C-alpha cells in the first residue's frame, strides 16, 4: 500500500514515459521548454512530471487510492446496440471486475468512455471501488475523480491517458484500427507483456488476436454458452403449416439489394388458400404487427434493468431476435406502446392494414438502419376488434402539419417521407399499450417462420398459430454482358 503522493508520481511518470516514447509528442514538449529538468516557474499544487500533473478531486477518491493495493484500468471500444455484443463484453467485464475485487485492486476508467456506465454498474454490483479519470486541457471544469492536466497547449485523449498511466490494463473489446488499439500497442512496447490483457472475441473487427501477436495477454470466455443454437429445419408437428403442399401460387419475396452486399438471400414464403390460412391474404379485415430484433432495453425496461440483465444473467438474456420479441409479447400478454417511430411524447403500438403476405412481399433491407423493415414474425388482430380499443388510422402529412392537429390526435401523425412514401404501409396506431386478453381469442393470429425452435416455443399458446415456410435462395450478380446475345 503506497502513499497517495507515491501513486500520483508514478502515474505522472508513466505519462511522461509515454510522451517521450511518442517522438512527435516528445518534440512538442521539448519545443515548449517544459521538461523534467526545468519545468516552469509555477509551483505545482499536485505531483507533476514535465507536461502533466494529476489531482484527486475528493476526499473519497483520496481514501480509495490510499487503501488500494493496485490499480486496473478498464478500456473498451464502442459497443453499438447489439445485445449479443453487450452480453459478451458484460461477461468479460464481470469476470475482470471480480478478479480485481479479489486482488483488492481499484478500477480506473476514462470519464464518458464506452465502458464507463457498464464498469460503474459492475463496480456497484461487486463492491469493487472505481475511480473515473478526466482530462483537463485548460481551465475547463471536470467531474472526474482523478483529474489529469496537460500543461502544454496540446490535446491528449482520455483513452491515451487512461491506458498510458495505468499499472495494468484489461481491454474488454478492441476494434481494429481504432485509437484504443494504437494506444495499447504503444503501451505493450513500453511495458512488455505482463501488464496488458485483451479479450479475444469472434467479432470480425476484433483486434485481440493482433494485440496478442504484439505481446498482450489474451483472455477468452470459457464454459459459457452465450447464444441459443440456430434454428434447425422444421420437425414433424401437429401444428398446421401454411400451404404445406408448396403450391405454385406461393409468393416470392424479393428484398431489395443492400448495395454493400455481394449477394442477398431471398425468402420465399408460401401462402395458403385453405380457410384456415385465408386471413393471410384477406383485405380490410386484419391489422398486422411484425416484431423485430430489439437492440438494447425491451420496451418498458429501464437502462439499469437492462444492464443488470446483461451483467448478471446468462447468455440467453441477450437473445432478442424477432422470435424472442414475439415470445416476450405472448408471455406478458401485452403489446407495450413505445416511441420508436413516433414522438417521445406519444408512445404507440403500430399496425399495418396491408395483408400479411403482401406486406412481406414488399419488404426490403434498410441499409441506414441495418435491418429489414418487416420480419415474418408477429401478431395479427381483427380490425373490428382492435378498433373498439382505440386503434385509429395514421394521419399522413408534412412535418409542419403535426402541430395543426388536435393534441389528442397527434399520436396518429406520420410524415409522408421523402425517399420512402410511408402511406403504402396503411398504418394504424394505438395510443396506449394493448392487452391481448381484452380481445377474443378468435380475433388474434400469431405467425412465425417455421422452425423447430418456433414450434417448441409457440406450441402452447392459446391463439391460432400460422407457421410460414421459407427457403433461402442465393442471388448471384449478373455478368455485365448477361443481356448481350
């Protein structure tokens, strides 16, 4: 256990060593006249080495540093919104934090970094102390526990500071070519292999393997099955399948090409003409609600609840596919209103009056959203039944038209759109969440792509289930001269 002054001087020394190892940065320091021999004429109020000084911003931070046996900096590249990525990183994080806890090591994270909210919650759950590191370039205010000042007219990044000053670094996920990878490479070259640990993942953009080749210590998830097995082909079941004879009248869905893809899969969904499946093509009778993958918290789930489910739950928690979303709705018996497509002030439940097979026949991949606009999973309700619970058609118009509507009708407003004419969706909306128990059982249909997983999970529902058969085809690019004779 060292004194506070010793710890701060060691951190300053690490930063100074880092800036000297960086020839461009070192030259700027030398040119400024600020070096470890001369310094400036101002007496520092905190330990300093050349161009840096470090200050603890509270008595609590000072007490934590005093009691610490060691310090571990946690870093991570941006995670995006994929729950599976969150689950993988969360599992690595909790393991690392528990290890730090047993070593009586204090966690350090850069303020406002990608890992900070996750590390802060992991710290609370495990009782492991955590301090945030901030960088002050001039007289700017900072709410961090540890404030690093660069005494030069120069910009240093929070990631560089956190990684460079640390005794030990645990990197939860490192993206190839990012700033964190560059900082870690520099650190490995200075400190060797013993003080830098990086997670190895299966993600294509993961830089873990490259950093291990540079000398970092790699660590892997083990003994955990993060994900459910992929859907297998449909097995025999008593559940009727829409047009199981694969009639030639089946509808071929031709999704628009994602310009970044070499080829795009086609799904051909075969609709039936039997009375049992006639609803698939009936007009002005049914409203359709397609489910999709949930990125982040479920509707009605707080960020804290989502974090806890990822950090404390098993890998199944991260499964939020269209089928998972559908099963969650059926299990709760409620379609929760949300503000995904509407104003935050007006959460709604969305429906389309387009018959299901026609709707799926139009679907396309929205590159800017990185998802399909419709998925072949969801719920259909009889129009007359849901109208009795306040469901109304959308009012389409220009953005400026919304304010002209009565306050009670604004939840119905949808801009026509520029690149896409949203009127073709024939959308209806409920202003509140909808309980399925309020509707007669015969006025509800559940639909999903046929698979062993779907059959197993939907076999006990009280509503009529329609399983859609699909087959994946591959599109090959046409040769440029394919139309030439």
